[in-house]
């Protein structure tokens, strides 16, 4: 896949317990700047979200935040973003972020980060988009999840072709390279025929 101009990044609104998490957010920002790619993210000024946005802005890159009005009113929006889109709900936030991006990367984060990543991955599985999805596995953060996903394949609840669509690496540059070359498979052929449903 070519033509990536903006990457939507899902990540925590906390820094996490290890310095590696903060460093990974900054390294990802630097990698995006070097490629001339813009950022679409949740618009926050705290945690990994804020660190990523700061790194992008320091490199004079485009930073588009999408934030619900309730969080804006709590003064959690990043004041330096190139553009801040204010929405009324979390559902609208996710849709606007997805529409504005050509690819997705997930850094460490909490349940909100997981929910965003899984929904975007589900949309790919269902054919609602054909954009690459990357998981940046920092300091082994996602190893338990990846093991669980592999077990889902073994137990027959997740097809191997769908599992392989979640690109994973512990290095941001390698991950972005793989995403640049991502060619989505024809996932429709993996759906059961009507007589088997």
C-alpha cells in the first residue's frame, strides 16, 4: 500500500510504569516526522498522547486532534495541535479519526486504547476499510495479548488471515515500513457460505 499521509495513533492518556513507553511514543513521533506523515489522535495533552503530539509538533508535522466536548471542557485538549476537531460523542470521535487517517498504529494504553484498536481491526475484517493496522509492542507490553490472539486462531474463533492483518513489531521504523507495504488480502473469501452459516 502506498500513499500514507496521516496515521491515526491510539495510545494511553497515562505515561505507564516504564520509561520505555514514553520513549516509544517519542520515537514513533520522530519516525512519522521523518516520513513526512501527519498524526491523527485523540487530541489529549497528557500521557503518551501528549508526548506523541509534542514530538510531532517539535518536528513541524501536522497534528490533528479529535476530542469530545466533555474532555475539552475539562481542559485536556492539546493547545498546540494544528487542528482540533470537537465532537459530541466517543462514537463520532472514532469515526472522524478513522476517516482522516490512511493507517493505524497502537501504542501501549488502557481499555480505551484496546477498544479503539479492536474496533478498527474489526472494521478491516468486515471490509469496511483496507488500511494497515500496526501494533507497537513496547517492552513486551502486548505479548500476553498476542498469545491470546494466537490461541483464538488455534481454537477456531479467529482466522489466520485475519490475525495476520494485525502487523506487529517492537521497532517503530520497521513497523511503519511494513505498513507502507501492506496489501490487504481478500478477506471476503474467508466468510462462510450461506449454507454453512
